[in-house]
């Protein structure tokens, strides 16, 4: 049978397409940027961190359904910022301010609600402080959204320790079936509109929500039966001594991580915070490794932590370390004051440190796109392909 000869290949001017980077490297990079965001309230640095994550997502995000969640995280970050400003206006703030913008009617509260007020004076200092704090949380959410858009959840599940495998399966299944719920809601609302029935309000919510819930339950029961038939949930026989050791190491390690983190955040615990944190991490990792014996499974083509994964994770860690150092060396530049009001300035070397987070955009994989084909000219004769 004749086949039309393909046209000449169009050269790709973009960078070459590499193998995917280990998903853990993307999470380390994103969480490191989020850690850097917690060390400053400077809106210029926070905006630079958000722009850095957005550029890397635009350069490396694959064309997959799970990679389209970045926009939802950006909307959530904007909603958090608006809510923080609303609470600052409605509930006030203990920060003294002299620049009164508006005075709202104040509601008298009982004596047991001391320190809380509804309405009253709204000052510029209060709004600026709320804006800085809201921007910090919004930037952290945007960084987490970048990790969700760049790291493949199925490949991340393969990289989890055996002790966390069952929990990881539950999370991946939930993330996989979430788009089905949205599709069911859209389909049912469109069907009700075609029939002239209301699809909004409380009545429409009930009439649409019940069929969606029924379909979700049917899919969950079918999935549970299929997973049970394929042997999911099997556990190996582990001696009681190993189980007790695993529980002690995991619980003790988590307590050590909490105590070490608290020590690092307080001024009095700076001497013991880091050793306790490292000891807790070591104990928790040992407990996870022992707990993996209960999950008899193998990994097909496990992901390797290659040089590019080290570069991605290292760039994020460098941003977090340098911003932490800058917060201790120049606290006024990274945390501009609000009483009195001062205009924030962009510190040069912390801003240059943030730009190190752009490295994954140049070493990460380019989005895979189908190769363009040149259509055959009209009236061309089909070339016979050899059989």
C-alpha cells in the first residue's frame, strides 16, 4: 500500500532533550527555594523567587496532566494573600501606626476577647506588614506548586522507601483520580444545562454532588478489587524484634528532628539544635530502611541520581544557604521595617544568590514536543514503501 513520503525534518533550535531528572531533585530544589522565602520579608526578593520558579517551570515542565497544577497553586497563593490582607483590615494588628488610611466602625467585644478587635483604624503600617507576611506564604505555595509541576508523581513513588510505599500509593491514586472528579462535575453540569435544570446554588450542588460521589465510590471499589487481585498490600514476615526496633528508631528520629528544628529556631538552642537534628535524621532514615523489609517489591528501571540531578538540588540548596547567611549578616535589607515605613530595596548579592535557582532551566530536560511534519504538496505522487 502506498504511503506519503515524510517531509524533511525541521531543525530544532532549542536545547537538546535529555532524560528526565530524578523527581527527588525537583522537590529538593523547590523546598530549598521555599526555605529561602521564609528567611526574608523583602517583597522584591520574594517576587524574584516566585519569578525564578515560574521561569524554570515554563522551561522544563513536561506536557502531562499532572504538570498542569502550577496555575492552581498560583491562584491559591493569590487567594491566601487576599485573605491575609482582609484579616488585617477586619481584625486589626497590634503594630502601632500613624498613617491612618480609613476608620471602620468598631464592634465592641466582651472582656474575655481582649487583644482582638473588629473594625477600627486601618493604618498603612498594618497593611504593609500583612502584605509582607502574605507574600512570604504565597511564595512558599508557588514553590511547592513548581515541584508538583516538575516531578512525576509515579516516578517519585518508585523512589520512596519501602516503609512509605503504601502511603505513597494512596497519595498517587488520589492525585490521579482528582481530574476525574473535575471532569464528572463539568459533564453533569453541562447535562443539566442542556435539560434546562439549575446547575448552580445549593440545589444544583446537591444534584451534581451526589452522582459525582457515587461515581467516585464505584471507581474506588473497582480499583481496590483490581489492586487486591494483583497482590497489593502483601507484607513479609518480620520478627517482632525488628518491628520494635523500627518503631523505636522512627519515633525517636521524628522526635529528634522536631527538637533539633526547635533548637535551631530559638536563640538558646543554637548549640544543641544541629547535632540533635542530624541524629534524629539518621535514626529516622534507619527506621525507614528497616521498615522497608515489610514491603516485598522490586523496582523496574530505578531512577538514578545523576550529575544533572545534583546540579538541580545543589542550586536550590545554595539559594537557601546564601539567603540564610544574608538574613544573619544583613537583617535590615532582608526584613524591611514597617515602623517607620521604609521603601524596600533590592540587596545585590542576595538577589544574585536567588538567580542561582535558574540553573535547572538550562540543565533540565526540555519539554518533549512532536516533530513537525511538512505536508505533501497537492498533486504529489505517493511513493511506494518497500514491504
